[in-house]
C-alpha cells in the first residue's frame, strides 16, 4: 500500500525546475508579481532582438588578436527587412573588399538575432581559439544584419579553408545573450546547414568560453583531416580534453 | 489537368491568374511567408480581384486541377483517392462564394457531414474569402469527437495539452511541470513532452516516467513523448509504454520527406501502436503537429501559398484517425507570420480548415521573441479560438517553454478560457479533478497528489 507523505506547498515545486511552476493564482490568472516577472523577461528578450553591434567597441576588443578586422553588412538594409527576408541576410551588400587569405580559418562575427551576447562573448572566445587553430588565422569580418550562411560568401571571397561564424542566437525568456559558433569547411555560396557543425549556448551559465574554443579547435582539426564539416563530421571529442570551465 | 487561367477586372485593370495555385496564392490575405515565396498578390486590388475570381470558381473545379501534380506527390494522390462523392453532393454544384454562404447558413449536422466530401484546397479557398468572424462561426459548427482513455471534443468542452518540457529532460523537472499542470486543471488532451534529444534511451525513460505518473495518480488521460516517429517505433519495439505516436507532418510529399516520413511509414507506425491496445475508450492513437510555412522552409511548396499547403497537411492527418492535431501557428518565425495580426488570422484559418476536414483540431497559440507579437496577441487568439470551439490548446508553466524557448499559453490561460466561455474539461478528466480535490485555491497540494508519489520527495 502506498503511503502518501504530508502535503507539500505548491511553490516547493520550483526547486525541481526553472520552468514557471508554483506561481499561485489570482482567480484563474497569474498573480501580479509573476505577471510582471514574465513581462520583464519578454521585454529584455525583445530589446535583445533589436540590439545592434557597437563597432568601435568591438574593434577595440578584437585589436589585441592581431588579425585584420573588416566591417561588412548583409544585403538586408535594416532589422525589419532582416527579419522578413532571411535570404538577404545571407548575402553581402555592395562592394566590400575582403582581404585574400587562402588556406586560412576566417572568422565572421555576426549580430544574428541578438547582438548583445556576441558583442561580449566573441572577443573572449576568439582570444582562446586563435592560438589553438590548426591552420593560419585569417581576417575577422564583423557584419550587421547577418545570418549564418553569410559566412559562405565571406569565406569564399577570402579563399579560406574554413569559416567560423560567431553569431547571436534567438533570445529566449531565460537567456538573452547566447552565442552560437558555426564551422563550415571549404565555404562557398550554396552550402547547406547539413554541411556545418554547430556549437550553441555559449554564455556565462551555458557553455564557457574555454569549452567553446576547445570544441571549435577540435572540430577544425577533425575537419582538416576529413576535408569536410557537417553530418560527415561527428563530434567525438573526448570529454577529458575539455578544459575546466 | 493543366490550368486554363483565370481573369478578373477591378477598377478598369484586368488581372490574369495563370492557374489554380496562382489564383489561390494571390487571393490569400497578406502574410510574410507568401511574400518571401514570391507568390503573394502585388497589390490590395490584385488580391481582391483574385478573391472575386476565386468566389466565382465552381467547387467541382478542384477535383479537376491539382495545385501539386498528382504524378509527383503522394499527398495529392491521397486527396483525390479519398474524395467521397456522396458526401460532396450537397455542395457539388456550388461556387466557392456560394459555398461560403452555404457554410454560414447551414446547420451543424450538415457542415459536419460534409467533411469526407471536401478537399483541403476547397476548404482553403473558402477560408481566403472569409473574415475572422466567419472562420470562428463556421468552425464552431463542426463536431469532432475522439477517444483514447477519455473523450475529447464534446460540445462545451475545452481540453488542454499539458506540456512540461525541461531543457535536459530531467525526470524530476518534468514531473514538477506535470504536477503543476494537473493542479491547474490541465492534461485532459494529453500529457506531452517535447524531448531535448531524440535518443531512444532518453525517450524511453521519459515514457516510463510519464506512464508511472499517470498510473500513480490514476489519471484518465494519455501521455506522449514527441520524438520522431521512427524513434517512437523503436521504443515500442523495445516494450516502452507508448500511448500516442507523434509526428510533425506537412502538405506535400517533399515536406514530409524533409521530416523523414512518408504515408507508408505513418501507416506502419499506427498499426504498431494499435497492436499495443492501450486505449480503454477508443483507438485514436496518433498525434500530429503542423504549421504554415514548413513547406517553404523545406523548399517543397511547389509555388503554392502556405495556407493551402497547411490545409493539405490535414488530409495527411485525417488518413490516420488521430486523437489530436494542432497547428503550432507562431513557432516558425516572422519570415512566415510576421506579427500578431498574421498569427491571429493563420491560427483561426488552420483551426477552421482542420475542423471542416473532420479533425480534432487544436492550436498551439504561440510566438517567438523575434516576431512582432506578445502575450496580448495570444490572449486575443485564444479567446477567438475558444469562441470557435477549439478542441484543445497548450498548457505550459507560466506560458514560458524553457526547452523550446518560445511562448505559448499557460495553464492559467486554459483555466481563464474555460471560465470565460463556461467550458469544461473532458468529462472523465473533470470527474478525476473533483475526486482528487483539485480546483480550490490554496497553497497546499492535495494529499492524493503528493509529490512524493512521483519521485518529488
């Protein structure tokens, strides 16, 4: 026979999950405090979507890496167009001149769906990743209104062996500063997402800068050996080679 | 079955539409996905011209001209093979415009009886010349009842899918979400978890955990882990307690291929689930999700507008007598449905189309943070859907899905919709809520629902 333990308070459920459980009730609705907590989280996420890269600050943060930094933008002229036309976010605008660096690993720092996280996390990850590269470091392109696939055109124009795109992820209510890394071997226009490897949720409280950089370096070494990224390249990096966070 | 072309003059300008799919696309109320696909009307006047031409088109024309060629697409072949001429008889001689009028005037029994005689394209066409109020009123006439361990879709009921997702599938985290939902009256549609990984062992652990919760609390409902159909089939082979088989589906063979499924695979999965004989009141064992834009996203839209393709997904669904079907209307993003206005209309179109085709239609009333939408827009859509007699909606703790990172409707929202519209839970589940002492305000969890019983010590 089952023996029920003493009744527990509803709000005690919160210790098992970050989901919004045990909020209580005001009639059938959520009480005021819980309602405003939600509104605050949504407000922060909305602001994050519409945030923009601070180029001078980013230049200053990237300067110590010693790689050439080039500014570019996608063919999407503004945020609204960017949201409506993913195709434009995948192509470069105008006649930006990108330095040729054949055989290098090129970098694209992209705002994606949230600039605030990239602004903070990209320099910190690059600082750890650049010294660990299996190939020479190429230029760092910083682009506005950019999607992941913009890296294909950037990498192709540079003549890079691989491109690493560091891009802002779609903000949720609990994390509004996540960055993703997308690695594409032999980048060129028309590559599909199945031909990339992805490292996501890079942020304090998610994947650390050191872990992200180590994983990217491992994937680049494996890609150089295989001559490919994507579904052909399984992430089989041994856990022991991960640095402590 | 080549198109003959259609023409319509508005204000001295003559608009020509090359074929049926072009006519349908140009007649569609504006949404960003059709503009992205390059099939939307170029002006408001062109849209109305297309709507007028569409209104004059005989419904029987839809049996002669396919929007996706039948030789290329098994969904088109399914639609034509399953068309029931006898059920179609009452509206066979009508135009699309007269069909709209007929639906608005007809008795609920007549509208419900029509379902096997309608094709998705006919239903989509009618929706394109309807206002929001029309979509609500006609959908409210449709009667669709399904059963597994309880009875879903009875008049005067509104069921809730309890969606207790957790970012790492932690069993205690999921269990806490389940208990929270039960305490707020949710879970009569299904207790359904989106797993964080499609790994079969992880999926089986969740299936066992959900079945244990249902068994310990003796809940008259069904559970589901929304993994890929092939993962669920493997879990069934290994003896996991599978109530419902879930799959995302779309309205062309190509989009289904992009989801890794075909009609024959779905048929095989359904047979496997039926053989388990786990339903006590009925054998509706399938659960499908759909959503406008998935075909364009998979580059499998054949130049057809997204609402028409979505309606075709319902022809796929009804082939398998599902317990539940819902459009995940705002999940796909602003390039397909840009703002609250577009999401509102699409949600009501999808509900209308699914119901008219005979499906137990629910809607995931939802949005992502890069869409121009907020919780007020969701309240408006939920309220319209409740008025339209929606079969079920989602219940997510605090409307915030911490695994999928989007916002849906909360358990509280479900309670509010029931209260405002005088709706009730499925009868077996409502009796259980009463038996367990759920519903009273208070900070204490009723003893019969002790968290200790489900591993939350």
